[in-house]
């Protein structure tokens, strides 16, 4: 996906854009009816019949324009719905902005901001309009919980906070909560949870909902519900983004290693390999397992490999 940056008085704003290779594709927008179809689809995915009913026009006219818009790459088929008497094809806009590059022109280097638009798109709603809209939950660094375990990986949240801090212009302190201090209301927000279910009581609450989870009966191995494969290495880490099971309007990111050495593997993956991490994600949701690697042999994890 490409992005276009618009300068505003409040700062730069990035939008997803569909870049048309052939300027003649813009002809599909020349009709007032085509623009009405696009406006209707901007409200959400729909089929030609429903659009026709909303616009109070003949269905065949809508079909004609939707075919042209799809051919131009402005709308896309996202699936089908079974309806009485047949199957309806559901369409959605590819992006809210259309752009055409007429020639190479003068290039403007964006420097350290390169790729930030894609990262911000993924981090929504954790980062909303430049404001931090999340809490980082770390385990208590003393024996606690039913496993009487000590969290030693909460310091890695500092690296994550530095990464996220580069994406925000406004935040309220503190941005973290210790797991033993989390209230029921806190669980309903956007959460970034650090540490395994043995050392973080919130990860344990989430564990039954995680597509890759910790199995106490397998020495806290990370297990994939999809493949049933177990990951037993201390440097292994699960990274999941999913709907918050305590509030379907919120999101959760879990970065949790089998041991503390595994959690740093996940933090490295998230902060240095985010594009690879979210590859093939669905609506921003994914479940991955990574493992840490010491490339230069100094005893410190400096790289990662993807296991699932």
C-alpha cells in the first residue's frame, strides 16, 4: 500500500492512496453517478444492488460504473454474501485518496520518516491522531501471581517505548501499568502486554484467547493452535495482535517470550522488523513466533528469525 502525505497547520497527515499507473483510468470518475457510487462505498462495503437502492437508480447503471471503477483499480472485490435468490458481490474502496504520477519530477527525501506512514497505519488505534492511546502492561519484578514468578523482562519495555515515542506527539504519563495494579477498567483499553503468562498475570488472562499460547504442561512452551507446533527454546517469543477480549472496540498486542531472553527477541522483531512481522496480517491482526539470534557471538541477541 502506498501513502500520500498532506501538510496541514497541525502537522503532516498521511493517507492511504491508490496510485493509478494509467492517467486515462481517471475517466472512470468523469461521471457524476460514478462519484455518487464512490461516495456511497465510502460508508462501507456494499454490493451493486444495495448501492442502487440507496441512490434510487437502476441496478444496471450501478453495475456499469462499478465494473469501470474495479477495472481502474479504484474499488475492489472483497468477498460475497449469500442473499435470497443469489450471491451478492461485495465491493469496497481501495483507498480514500487517488493519485497519479505524471512524471518523475523532483524527488523529496523523507529521511528518518521513511515508512512511518505504514507503521502509523498499523499502530492505529494504539496511536490516534498523534496521541498515545494505549497502556503498556509489564510484570511485577518480584514474586507474584499464582506461579509466584518474577518478571525480568519489563526493562525491555523501554526499547518498545522509544520506538512508539517516535510515532506520537502527545501522551499522558504514566504509559505503563504493573500487572498487579491493573484495574478492570484498564483492561478495556488498547493494551500492549509484555512478558509471558508465568510472569505477567494479564498475559495469563489473555492466554486462552491467544492463537499462539503458553502451555504450562509443556514447561511453558509456546504452542500454535493452528499447527499444534511447540516452540521450546528460551529465546522464542510470541507476538500477537488481536481484538481485546475484554472490549471488542479495543485492540491488544502481546509480546511474550518463553523466558525473558525470548521477550527481547520479540521487541527486536517489533521495533526493527515490523514490516516483515505484519506481512499477511488480516485487518492488522496476526500471530507470529520469532526466535532470537546472536549474530556476532557476544552473548547478546542482536537479530531474529521467524519461526511461524
